[in-house]
C-alpha cells in the first residue's frame, strides 16, 4: 500500500547560491515548508521585491523510509519555475508556480540522500504570469510530500493528477457514475475494485473488474445542490493482486447538472441559481502565499458569511485544500490559469501545460463549472497569435473535459465585436466604471448593450470594485479611497448587477485586500485595497455588509461608519445595512423612527450634537456605534498620499472654474480646456508613441475606448497614473502651473 510522508520540516534555504551543493550546507538558513521569500518585500510597494533563484535542500536516509518499490516527491506549489536534483543529478524541471508536480526519485536514490530544489521567480518571456496586478511571490509555498508505492500503482506521473477521473451523469432521479483509473506498471492477474460510498459511508456500490473503466449506478441520487445542500459521495479504486490490496486512491465527487443560459443565467439541477460572489487571491499579510489550512478555512468562512454562491479563484490554480472546502460548502467555482494581461508569443506551450495541469488535477471537484482561458489578455488588442492561442486552449478544455464550459475575463477596452469574445462558451467583463474613470451608472447599461448585441452569448461581470482604507468623509468622491465611497459604489453596483437576471455570474474584485508590490497608492503601499475585508482578515469594511444584506439569510443589522466618529456637520447621514424588512435607529436612547428599504440600504439623517450613541434595531438584531460633533475636520481621516507630489486638498479650486480636481472629460468638453491639453500631450507622449503616432502606455496603444474611460478620472489622478505608466513625470511646480491655467477656464453651466 502507498504511504504518504509529509516532507515539510527542516529544509535549508538560501538566496546566495549558484550551483547544486554536494553536501547539506551548514551556513544556509533553516526553514519549514510552506515558505515564501517575498512575504515582506512583496507587500511594501515600489515594485522592488527580490526576484531570482533561491535554493532549498534537505537530507534524508532511505532506511528511515517505509519499504517501497518506487519513491516519488510531490511538490504542490513552487513559484514559478523549479529544477529538482537528487544527489547532484538533475531529475526534473517544472514551469508554472501554482500546480502540483511530482518526480520519481527511485533510480537516483542512495542510502544517504541530498534533495535540492532551485526555485526561480525571475522575469522571463515563457512562463505566465509576467505582467499582472499582484505580487509573484517566490518559494516552495505549499506542501511537499514523499509518496511510497509498489511497482504497480495508480498513476503519479501524469500532470500531478490523482490517478482517477469520476464523471457523474444525471438520468432522471438516478446517476450513472463513470470512473476511470490510471494504473502504472500493471500486471496480468491484477484487478480493480471500484466503490462509491455515501457521505455517511452506510451506503456502498461496488464493482470489480480487470478493466480500468467502470460504471456504477446510484438510484435516487442525492444531488450536490450548491449552498443549499452540497452533498458529496466518495469514489475509491483499489488495485488487487492475489486478493490483497496493493494500492488505493479515492476522491470525493458530487452529482449535479448545470447549464448557463444567456437570458436566465446559471441553472443548477434544473433550477435558476444566481451566481453572486467574489474573487479571491490566495495571499496574506506577512505570509505571502505560504498559507496554512487555518488560513483557507478562515477565508471560506468569511466568504460564506457574506452569502456568496460563487468564487472566481483568480488568477491561477489554488490549493487543493481550498477546492475541497468549496466542494464541502457548495460554492460554484470559476478556475483559471495565469494567462494574464500581456500575451507572450513565446508562452503558448506554458499556457497549454498549465491548463492541462489545472484540468487533470481538478477534474473531480463538483464545485468547478468553468475553466478560465485568460484574464484581460486583450488589453493590448487581439492579434492572430493571441486568437490562435485561445482557440488551442478552448479546444484543449473541451477535449479533456466534456462536462464543463470555458470562459474569459475581458477588459473594458475590449470591443464588443472583438473575435476573441466568440471563442469561449461564455464571457465575462472586468469593468471599473466609477473607480477607474466613468460613472457607477455606466455599468448596468453597458451590460444591457452587450446583451442586446449578443443575445446568444451569456455575459457576466468578472471584476468590479474600488479601493478603501481607513479614510473617511461625509462627501465621498471617486478616487478618495474612503470607506464611505467604497460603500456607495457597491450599493450602486449591487442594485445594477443583481437585478439583471440574464447575467450568468458576478464577482466582486476582491474579497480580500492583497499584495501588489507595484502599487503605491491609497496611503499604504504594496497592496490592492479593493477587498471587502482587509489583508490581515481582521476588519470587514462596510461594503462587506452591503453584500451580506442582499445575499445572506442569517438575520443581521450593521451600522456603517464605525471608524468615522468625529463629524463636523450639524446633521449627518447614517447608513444601516440589514436583510430584515425594517430598521429602527435610536440616538442616545430616543428613536428616530423606523424605515423600510427594498434594497436593504437604510438611510437616516441624524442630528450631530455632542457625543451620540447610535443603536440600530432590526427584529432581534442590534448594532451600536458612536459619533462625535467636532468643529474642524479630523485630518487623520483624510488620505495623504505617501510620496505624493500634490494631494487633492492642497489644490486651489475657485467656484465656477476648473482645477486639477475636476474630471478630464468635463475639462476637454470646453474649447479652452481641449486646447490646453492638446499642448500637454507633447510631454505625455514623449517617446511613448503607438501605431499611427498615438499614445502608448505600459506598452499598449491608448485606444479611443481607453481614452473614453480615462475621461472619468480627475485631472490630478489621471496625470499621476499616466505619468507612472508613461514615465512622463510631473513635478509639483508643473501641476501647480497647470492648475493655475485651469483656474482661468470657466465651467459650463
């Protein structure tokens, strides 16, 4: 029988090495797996985290291992490329930082052994991802196991798979379960025993055969039915020789059917089942990607508390343990590879290998319904090679898996008639109208237009969101990074997206703040702060509860603005979220009345005098907070950008005239404003010219659609962003001079 030994403990580690050591180095650091070498510098901004080749080494004695005929090492996550050596001999190379891979050590094994793994997260042009808005943490950041098996065993070589595939088919009230086992070095006289057992183990269906395929029927099957009833069966296959079990593999699976309809959305087991949820990155503050089981468990608990029915597991293959949790909790999953942001003609082979690993390793998870081909890959346009790469991947998915669909996450600037959208089975878009330019009101109508143009293509929203830190205001504005603007933004998006039945899925970007070392914004560098929950999982932002009000059945009431205590206005707006029909608000024990709100968002005008204790009551649910009247605004609530040349509140903005704080689209709608910025374009262009002499940013041509989106930014925010993208830096003096010119241009009535 196979034995699995965890190999996580006591590895030697260094970043200062250039060759395979002949013996275990005494001067390397001792670390335990999971380990990540960018857990600190990958989260502090400036895009300067260490990327290169680091080395791990571990010694072991063969005599201390269980007796076996074959020994495999299993690595469940090494980012992003790795070479494995045993006793100085190179045994394997692996490209792809998010999947399981295994190596047969048997032939190179001696009594005394030195195992060395060189892991490399340096930039290259072959392995995805290379350009994306998240940190590419280096390390052996998931479990390492030694698997000891007999000569005849269930497969351990094929793309890190589990050795069996389970394909349930629902037929009326029954299920036909096809099981395929993969045996390495099988012998005459051996046989296979297939067993399907119920969750309690009290019901079993068994078949024995010499064939590597079997079909087992389950009468009156118990369906896997999402969050309502995520029922799981277990399939086990045993390899028998002389009546004895010599190897065994098992997997849990669920019996369910689904379809995605362009008008009715997602349908699970014949019933409409709206997919409303979040995206998730796997990293943690101070941990990077080196998560422990309790981290995954806390994440799934928080996602379930919100009431989500779906998760987009972005932008790569996640830990098997988290997919298991999704199966158990009934979350419907979008799984994808990190084919992201910028197409690399030299990277096609890697997209194929990563997609193959994703499907082989995750085929048995009932939670997964779509394979994601790519994310925002057409931001620079769709050329023939990109389109062909997507056709290859799409065909690969359908060849390997007849039961699931394919999808993409297209970026806003991708035109609705782009041929790229015709390749997958279903489509989603990443839109940030109301944050990266545009207005919140643009989101719903955009999807209506797409739906009208492509009535046969199911459409969803794969990303939407805005950033919020511990900044506060009573007058929230796009781009201010306040918790109040994020709450307003999500209120508006919830009402627009959740009421459009035809949308097959919506995924908030993001459930949690995450590491993005290239970011220097919001007052806390090195992170993307679009999460509904902070990076350390300690604070649920108000927008978390906006979703809970719409999606969760657990009765609750939440008073917003708990961190916004000091307020200057005489009457202040207080927002309450609840999934109950009615909310009553008390101020210092006196009722301000009861309100109903069909959208679950309750607004009260509260007299702001002295210190006021607020209490919201909805049925049996209560929540409390405090506000305090002050004469001047508490400056600790206002964002001051670290290293910013100019902050928005330092800008002269005379009434009736433009300033850097106005939106670019409003300014260039005037003749004088347009002329002013035509002159400025020379500095912004510099050497950044695209095809036909147009602008180029981050290596991409700035298209009219991209410019239209940019018109929604304030001039200051746009120049700051574009300056970084184009390396056309503006000094404080430049900006103040421009602001003085804008101050002379009168706004349109």
